[in-house]
C-alpha cells in the first residue's frame, strides 16, 4: 500500500459536506484492516499457539467404521410370513432410517456393553478424570445397595457409549455407516463390531419373539374355535334328524329324485318333439323316399336296389327290343311288383312312427304327473331346508376359521425358528491407523482463521468506538480544507545539501512543502516597510512529533528556495520549558528576535525557542502579541510558527487570523475527534485551515 501521495493544489475546492465524526464507512474496512494488520496477525498467531497447546495435551481419539446393509425386504422363507416384506413407496428409506435408531437403541447398546465389558472401562464407566471428586462427594450422599450401584454403572456406561457412537446414511443408499470413537484404536474397532453384531442378533431375536407371540396367540384361540365348530355341526345334525332329512353324497335324497325326474322329463320332451317332427315328415311325403327312416331301413334299401336293377334292364331292353316283346312285358311287371312292396314298407314305417310318438307322449305325461307330485312334497321340505342351510353355512364358516387358525399357528411356530432377517454386515470395523481427534492441521487452520476474524472484529469495533483518520477524503470532510499530500514519516528527514543546491533525490516531503509555500500570497504587504510571510502549523497533541519534523523540513526547503526563514517553537502549552530565551521574552518585549534567534549545527534556517515562562504578575496588553509578531515578521522572509494544538495553545491560537496560511499536520491512524477539535478551535479563533498535510507513521525510519 502506498504511503506517500501528493495532490494537486490547484484542484477546485469540493462542496462542503457535514462532518460526521464517529462513523465507520464500509469502503474504509480495507484501510482499517490493513493498518491493524499486525494486531490481527498477532491475534491469529496467538489463537494458533493456544490450539497447538491443546492438540499436544488433548487425549487422542480413534474412530472405527462398520457398514450394515439393511434390506427392507426380508427373506421369503415361508409364505404368509408375519413380518411383511413389501417395500414402501419411498423405496424403504423410512424403514432404513428407523433401523438406524434401532442400531443405537438401549437394547442393542446393552448387548454390546455386555460383549465388550465396558462397565469396567474407565473411559465409559465414569471413573476417569473426575473419579476422585465423585468418590469424595459420595461420602456425603446416602449409601446405595449393590443392585442400585450396578444399575447406575450400567446407565453411566450406556450414556457414555451413546455419545461415542453415531451413524449416518448416504442419500439413496440402504447402508448404515456406524462410527465409534475411543482413546484406543483396538477398542474402537471392537466396540463397533460388537454393536453391529448386537444389532443383527437383536433383529433375529425380535422376529423370533414376534413369531412365538403370534403362534401363542393363535393357539390360545384354537380350543374356543374347535368348540364352536362342534356346536355348529351338532346343530345341523339335530335339525336334520328332527325333519327326517336323508342325505346321500352331501345332498338330500328328495332333491336328488326331483333332479333325476326333471332330467327324465326333459329327455322325454325332447323325444316327443323329435318323433313329432319325424311323423310330420312321413305324413307330408307320400312316397317317403327321402325320410331318414326310409333311408336307414334295410328292407327299403334292398327294394330300391331291385328297382334300380329292373329299371336299368328295362331301359336296355327297350333300346334292343320292341315294346311288344315278352321280355319287356315281364320286366314291366317285375318293376310294378317291386314298387308295390316299397309302398307297403313305407306304410309300415309310418305306422311304426305313429306308435313311437304315442308311447313318447304317454311317457312325458307320466313323468309330468310324477314331478308335480314330488314338487308338492318338496315345498314342505324346502321350508325346513332353509333353516338347515343356514345352520350348515354357520358350521362351514366355523370349520373354515378353525382350520385356518390351526394351519397358521403351526406355520408361525415353525417360522419362528427360521431367521428371515435380510440385514448383514458388509464391512467389519478395522483398527484405525490415524487418530480422528484432534485434527491438528484442521484445528490450527480454523483457530488461525478464528483468531484473524477475532482480531479483525476487534479492530473494526475499536474503529467504530473511536474512528481513526485513514484517508485524505476523511480529512477533507472533517476539516473542510484541501489535502496537499500524504508524507511517509521516513521522508521527513532534512537534506544536508548545500544552500540552493538541488536535493539528491526528489522526496514527497519536498513536494508537499513546495505546494504549501505556493499557497502563500505573492504580495508581502501593502505597507512600504517590508514584512515577511507567516505560516502557522497546527496538529493534534498526538501528532506533535510529526508536526515538528515537518516544520523543520518546511523551513529547510524554504531556505533552499532562497528565503530567510525563522522557525519558532510556538507550542507554549506543550513540551518542557526552554533553557534559553525565546518567544515568550519577545512577546513580553524584554528582548528582540535578533538577540534570541540562533542557528544549530548543519541548519540553514534560524530558530527561536519558546522561552521561559511568563511571570505570575505579568499580563499582556491588548494586541500586544499581534504587534510583536508583526515586528518579528519584518526581520525574515518567512516565519514558521510551530504552534502545537490550538485546543491547548490558547495564547497563540488567537494569532491564527494574523498569519498568511494556517496549516494542519495530522497523522494517519490518529482519532478523528482530534481533527474535529482542531477545526472547531480554528473556527473559534476566527480562522480556518488553508491546507492539510498528512503523515503516515507506519513506515517511519
């Protein structure tokens, strides 16, 4: 960050804004932190040192990890298992999360405690660092019996183990990551594996207990259900015997007879319909050549064959012989005889069909009369059968329930001996090779950042409570005067080159001094008598050393520009009394400037000390100090009054209006309240600052 800056002196004056003292601007946070960087860094280092001590003294902890796969679907060893194996809509995530709580439940942890004998481990049983204090306090408490002490020990161990154990589940994964820490790596791994084994054993026992409880509950109901079945069956049999119901193959005999009669009647009706159609066809066809009976009759088949043969012979003879030939007449007579036989056979078939139809109608009527009689008797039986069927249904329902309970009880009892748990350990805990606490590097980084943050917060809080001057803009806002530049403290050393010789290198202090001298008026006075120019340098008390060094630098630069310069120690309220005469004697009129001015070794300008204190009975006359100052200015081209603080140097502050230029020297980092007080004092003295010079003390040589 640059520490020296020179601003243009001819820049137009900024519009005056209201001075706000005691406010920290957000834009200045970077400046505040940079200027307090050493304190902030020291706070960070102190925090890291404290954390390093803690890491060296803290008991190391080792963390062992085990992984358990929890499948929400149990093994389907038997059907209708009492443990549901269906997966929830969320993929079983809720079930796995619930199993995580089971993993660290009291029952599982107590199993692990028993397996690893943690009751005798000082890390878990509460007999560690504060055991002596607890034993001393137990003297004043009521003595406990052995059983109560054992319960308290178990509870203490359980609480400690729950603090040392934790689990987590990655997103969309059915795996529980179990973590256990202890001050010994082997112990941590053993405890993690014991908890995992205890969880699996607890799951198996829980399912076995659930099966046994379900089987016991079902078995307790079997006797009652069996009695209900027996009662229902006895009611059915008693009612059946009372109403003379004969049952064959599970159905009443009367019902079987009715069903058989109905079937016979249906067959008879079908036969009547068939014979009726056959008879109608025979009656409608006189020749009955195309009826099924004629076609199926063997006699008719032979007659047709003979008829066909005669017709064929007759046709052949008619082509060879004349119509009067004896063979033709013989064949014609044979054909006539055959056709007569066919007509007789057709008549016989028609008569047979009529006889069959008549018998079928008689059978149908007989069966109808028999069915009507059976229906009349069945109406009375059906009224009694309604109640019997209700009793039968009750007996069937009771029998079905009893059978289901009996089978389920036996299945549940057998299934309780089978482990259907689908959880398993996929990664057993191994001995951790590195300690998990304290993480030295991480804690050092965190403590360093915390210390830096604390230091930065303290710096900002201090700045808020007592704002400091950080930028030239703040100085312009508070004092309402232009800032000529920011001078590094190391640049305030005076050049020792010969008079009028150029400096060996251009310094910011020289540039600021040149800018300050250029603000002086060109005309010395309207009087004919020559009078020198006067510069009044002021600073808050905290910047007295920087003001004195800049005054010397300004006087030295003025001499190099050819002016006869007098530097007056006008800080009458500050510093020790001078051992030689000076300004006070001149103001009292006891001596002149020529008598008291002196030049130190290697100086090229004159000096005037502040002088001895005024006598107690001496009172200055009105305008005496202004008159003496004017006479002093006649002896030199430039008089520089090193006036100290205007809030303390009341006597010289009154002469501010008599000077050609009133400049304020302030240090970067000093409280803003000091600048505001100097500005108010200048206003009370009927003057205002013409320029501001800022000194950055951070790079002082």
